[in-house]
């Protein structure tokens, strides 16, 4: 649900058009934060915002200026490593 909601915001803002790409990415992140009751989400100096989810994994939202793309991803190595160590 979390990612689906964010993808809807991405789609809606893309349809608005006319916005500067980085402003669009920041607006998407801000609106996503409002939806989660996390006011003030911002990109760091690496154009990334990292959200910890239930102390289990992290959701990374990264704006890539060279391609004008916004990426959503979750590094899985930590979860995999914890699983291996608990066996």
C-alpha cells in the first residue's frame, strides 16, 4: 500500500506537467510524507531520502539528476544477512 500510494502521486504529478523536474521530485516526496504523517521529508545532499520501516528494512527514494528519474528501492542485503545469521 505504501509504495502503491507513492506511485499514484508520481503518476498524478507527471500528468500535471510544466514543473521543473527537481521541484516535481521534491513535491512528490513532500506529498508522500504528508500521506504518512511525516511532515518535512527532504532529500539529503545525495538526493536521497531514507525511511526506516518497522526496524526491519529501509525504503530509499532517490532523485537521479542525470536521468531525471525518481527511484524507489529497498536494499535487501541486510534482511538477507539477518536471515542467514538466524539459521
